[in-house]
C-alpha cells in the first residue's frame, strides 16, 4: 500500500496551505483590479458623453469631426 501511495502525484499539506494562501491573495488582487477597471470604464463613459455634449452644444467647427464616441 505504501508503494502505491508513493506513486501518487500529491503535495504535502504545507505546500497545499501555501498554495491556498497564494490563491487567496491572487483573488484579492483580481477583485481590486476588476473594481479599478470598472471605475476607469465608468470615467471613460462619462468623459465620452461630456465630450459629445460639448461638441453638440458648441457645434463642430470642422464638419469632419467624428461624433461617434461609443
């Protein structure tokens, strides 16, 4: 039985615990990055809308101005 167990591809409990901690930290970092990305996307949408409103309000000086801000 010991011979069969030694043939299994397993890790020690210590290594498992270390990898669990690494995964937890990675998830925290990913959550933070996702929040930051969402904030940046929201800010970009606000800026695009503001620019579009400014262009429409003040008129395009050059008729070739692209109003597609999607």
